C-alpha cells in the first residue's frame, strides 16, 4: 500500500512539474505581437512594453489588473501595457469580451468588471468586426502558446 501511494505521489508531482512553455522564440513572439498591437487595449505610455493576455472572469487576471490599476500612475510612466482579451473556455467569458471590445471606454469597462467586480448582464453581440479582432488575437495567442491567464510577455519572453 505504501509503495502504491508513493508511486501515485510521484506521478502527480511529475504531472504538475510538466510545465508548458512558450512556443515561439522572443523574436518571433515580438513579430506576432506587432501584428495585433492595434487590437489591444492600451494602458500607459512608458518606454517599456508589456503584453498581457487576460480573461475578464479569471481570478488571477483580475488580481493582475487590480495591481496594475492600483499603481496606474507609476506604471503608466514606465510601461505601455497592451491588454489582449483571450477567453479561458471554462470561464464562458466570450460575451463579456465582446462587450468590453464594443465599449466606448474599454478601460472603464475593464475597471468595472475586473476591479470593481460589478455584475453585468451581457449578451453575445455577433459583431463581425469584434469577432474578427477576437479571432486575430486568438490565432496569435495559439501560435505563441498562451496557456494561462494572465499570460504576460516582456521583451518577447513569457513571464
């Protein structure tokens, strides 16, 4: 019985340590990101670029955004943060992502959803421009190997 337990524990540790990795080189990643910068929600105007793939309903993405907004004035001077909304399928956030991209003030909408945690009823928009934007981001995310949220990239490398 003891041996079986040890084998099971070793198997679980092996599974947990099988860490996923970025699929593209830093140079390839930067080239891919260059193609979707126009689709990003941008916060700040500092000299250092940070690219973040987030899901509005992901608790870790929410913590990341809360910290970003908590120190927003300091961060804005140092960094330009490109935020790409990329759904975690288990979070069922597609309608919210569409509505954030449709909002006149996308940063305000992110604040309401992810920082203030305002409950909002949203419906799928079926807007072809928004769907095209989401698909473009999704294709780049898949090429890079985005596997978690937030997925943060600096200098072409996942952090």
